[in-house]
C-alpha cells in the first residue's frame, strides 16, 4: 500500500513539475489576459471554401494557473453553405456575473484561448452532419448547469462539452485527461455513457470514478485528476501533462 502511494505521489509530482514549466513559458508570452491573443491559428476550414457541414471540438490550455493542470474546451459547427462557424462554450465569468454560462457566438472557431493555441480533438463533416448540428444545438441548450461553474471538480466548460458529446455520440469525442470536469456527470448522476459514446463511466461528483470505453480506453479519476491507458491509440493518460504516446 505504501509503495503504491509512493509511486502515485512521484508520478503526480513529476506531472506537476512538467506542467508548471510549460505554464511558466506560456505566461512569458502574455502577462495579462487583457493583452493575450484571441487570434485564429488557421486550422479551421474556411467557410468560404468549405461548403459542406462541419462539426469540430477544440481544446486549449486555460488561462493563468488553471492552464497548468487543465484545458478549456468548446464546440464549433458550420451548417452546409453557412458563411461562418457558430461556437458553443461555457465560460466561468459569465456565471459569476449572474449571466448564463453558456455562450453561443460567431467568434473564430480556432481562436487562441487567451494566448493558448487550440487543438482539434474531433472533426465530423459531410453528408448527414446538418442533422448532427441540430442535435448539438439541442444538447447545448439542454445543459442543466448554465448558472453554475466550478473550476474543480466541475461543472465547467469540460462538463458542458462532455454533456453534448454524450448526447451526440457520432462525434466520438475523447476528451484529454487535462479536461478537468469532464467526469462530473450533470445533475449529480453517478453512471453515464462515456463522452465518446463508446463506453460507460462511474463517477462520484467528478471526484472519484472509473471510465472504460473503446475511444477513451481505461481511465481512473482520483480527486478530479485522470490517470489512464489508451489501447486504441497507444498512450498513457496523465494529469497536467496529458497524453504520452507510445508511437
């Protein structure tokens, strides 16, 4: 027992050291969220050139100290022939000011999140995707925690993205281990499908749980931190660091 605790503590400390190093380097690029870049990084398809329907899920390191451990996630959709993307996300400051935390906007789908470059973790396009977009919209508007936001253990932006993903399993979203809050099941639920829709999870208010899925692999949630093994796309899943691939 003591040996297992020592191994767990060592791995966690190493992950935090690496994450703090990365976080410190990022902070030197933008010392204030007021001046941090929100510019597009050019990875989303240009609506003027891409006529087909598109759904994409993005993650980017959160601003400030939160980015040491976690990411912010959002969903971007573009119906067939639409001139722009529509972005769905949950934002903490909106809830703190008494507004709905759910923001639906036409901001750039691939904009930096206050300096942090985003990454696409799901991309669905083509025939039938307009119907998927309609269901994404319904799922987003049904999110039950629009006036509640907690960085840890949720509900937060990743809780929202996981909620939509469960309702629209065609997206097969495998949220990274740095998406703290993804395991908080809305409305105090204890059992749910995994966000990818390819498995199931047990979770005690996002603090303790287990997830098994074809897309996600095996994940253990300990105090909101994810440790896991992805067999489909071989990688370790570690808190703060994220995925560590074997290829």
